[in-house]
């Protein structure tokens, strides 16, 4: 029972740590303009940086978009997924 409680506390601490990264993956569906607009709208990224991220994703297959805790990144991740982008929190 004590072990279960410590495991829960550890998971909560992991969710709040700043060790996570929101990663965007390349796909063959979404246009450059749509991805750029989404990064600006959802992640509050400057237009020039959003363009750079989009190019990196296109040529390398993925790019880290934002760092923070899982709890901070989760709403942005959910919205990116709702808009049809392929993303993960790593």
C-alpha cells in the first residue's frame, strides 16, 4: 500500500517536471501554411520560428516545438491532435 502511494506521488512529480517536450511529426496530409498557422495559434510561436519548425519537420521528420511539464504541454498537444497534426509529448 505504501509503495502504491509513492508510485502515485512519483508519477505526479514526473507530470510536473520540466523534462517533457512537445514534438511535431511530418505527415503527407497537412499543408505548410496550416501547420504554421496552428503553431502560431496553439503554441504562441512567432511566425518566423513556426516556419523554421515546419521546414525542420519536413526535412528531418520531426521537431521539438516546446519544452515544459507534461501538464503544461497537454492542452497544446490535445489541440494539435484535434486539428489533425501528428504530435507527441516525449
